[in-house]
């Protein structure tokens, strides 16, 4: 059982979450043929899930069963949609899956975000457990060779404060009582146990886990992403005839971050399932470049035909600014004796708190003007994940992840982060989330 407490004063308590309600999720379970190899695919139609579907959809070698509880998503020609409720019982899910007889590869990235980490621990672990049990009940599990579980850098406690840099897959899990429960740990424990149990029955099933971070991409109709909120913020700032101000912390502006382009992550997942050495292993999956917002922000401004505010960290933003202490114990503290110092708690420092900013009358009026003039989606301002973007940009510590483990196995994938971000912004324009830049 995970620790049940959630520390008062943590980010999770003080920052409003846009997804306290039931989050839209789905799974894409894909029965796939690859050189006579049958495969099965599970993922939510978020950025990572849709990119996985798109990647597998490029080749007739794959036949995809896309599972979702929501309406049928847009799918490639070699994909079939099946309705599945991950909150249902294993027997109910097994009934939904009865049309699938054989599957050899499963990709799972579905999740629900809840108000507390304990609730997220409970429901996300239960969803994965029940789904795996459904595979077993439906008779599909006996044909599975590899299950890929998509998690994230929350594995290392990046949401709690300063972490050890570089983050490596061998780093210890934060199971101590001073840290809130992490549902990624429960999911991985469940997956490993499931594979072990099936193998004792004579199956040959293995697992692979991925740890992406600060994902860049765009999923049609989905506002829960970094690029979407960022694009809307910049668009409105331009409409208000303002120079572009970085809304996060000055410390993070000049620090380092690790990003994952959704398309690159999809490439990695497809690569990993056919690598014997990737079996029963977890991997960081990031773009592979060294990146900082001090480099990205001027490029964002140029893309939108704007200039960066030269006094962006000197001007007084009054009540729009905010500062929140994260977990009282930083993840880096578990290395205190080894490293020779005790790190202070991390902080979330917003030069402009985007949740407050988005509720201002002048911002709403500017957005309404943009909607009427340019025909973009009206609900963009309301649905954008402002608290998430404030968190991503407001951290006062570096996030550097190592790709050495995957490189040693032969993975050579790479994407320039700015190229990936600009692609995402262009897709936002095509999807009428933000206006096309002239």
C-alpha cells in the first residue's frame, strides 16, 4: 500500500487542476500484423497515443484496434475502433475485446488525473490491473509477447522539486513516507507481476516502460498539452499588442529541460518492441538535444512575429505573479549524504500565473475577437491547461535526463526540440486552435 498522505503546501494542493473531473481517456488496442507477427496496442488518444496510432498506421504491416470510451477518433485505414470502458470490470472489458483473438504487442498509456496523488494511485493502478485481467480472461494474454507501458519523468519526482541530474533509469524509486504516492510505481509493479504470473503458466511475455518528459506535439481536439496552451498565450499577447513575456521563472528560463517529441516517442515504442535487449527494461525517451527556454523563447517570438520583452523579469506583475513551495522534501534529498549537501524544497515561481491571467477581462475580450475574426475554436481559452503550463515553465530547478541506456542498445533516434515545437504550433494552426501566422 502506498503512503496515504499528501503534504499540505505541495503543488498538488495549491495549484488548481483543470482535470479534477473525469479526464477524457481512451486506449488503443491494436491487433497488428508485422511480418506474420500479431500485435496488440493500447493507448489513450492524447498526444502520445495518437502519435503511436499514426506511426503504426503508416505501414500495412500493422492492423490496429483502437479502443476508447469516447467517440470514435480519426484513425488510419488499417485501424478499427472498439468501444472500451477502462473503469469497467475485467469481465465487462473482456466482453468488449471478444472480437480480438490474437495479439502480440500491447502499448498502454491511458490514465486519469485525480485531485490527490493517493486517488491517482488507486484509480490508475486499478485501470491497468483490470485491463490486464481482461486480456487474460479474453484469452488474448496467452498470445502477447511484449507490453509497453507509457509513463513519464514523474518517475523521478520532477513534480515534487529538485531531482538528481542527470536522471537515470537506475535511480531509486521515491517510496519513502516523505513523498506522496506515485501511481507510476504501482503500474510498473502490476505489469511486472502480471508478466511473471503469465510466464509461470507457460507464456513468454515481457514488458518495456518508457519515461518521456514535457511532451511536444498536438492531438486533434485535445487541449491537454504544452504547445496548445503556449500557442494560445502567445496569440493573445500578440492581439493585446504586448511584447512576449516568459510567464515562468527566471531560474528555469536560463536552466535546462528535457523534452520529448510525441512522434519520436512513437518511433521509439515501435523500435523497442522488436529489441530483445529492451525486454523487461525501462527507458528514458527524450529528443536527445540540450535545450533551454532562453534558446526557445526568442524562436517562439519570431514564429509569431513578436519581440521578447526586454524587461520581462523586471516588471512588476502584481497579483498575477505567484510563488508556491512544492514538496517539503526534494527528491534530490535522498542523495544528500552521497552528494554532500541537502537541497532546499523546490518552488513554482510564476512570473505570470497563467490561470489568473486567463481569467482577466481583457484576455477574454481579446480571445473573443480572435475567434470572430479568424474562426478558431471558441473553447480554446477555457480548455487550455493553464495550470500545467504554469507548472512546466515555473519550476526553479533543472531537468536533465540521460539517454545512455537506450543509446547503448542501438537507439539512434533524435529530434531538434525547436523543430518539434514549431511543427506542433503549425498543427495547432491547421486544427484552428490558433490563427495561421502570416
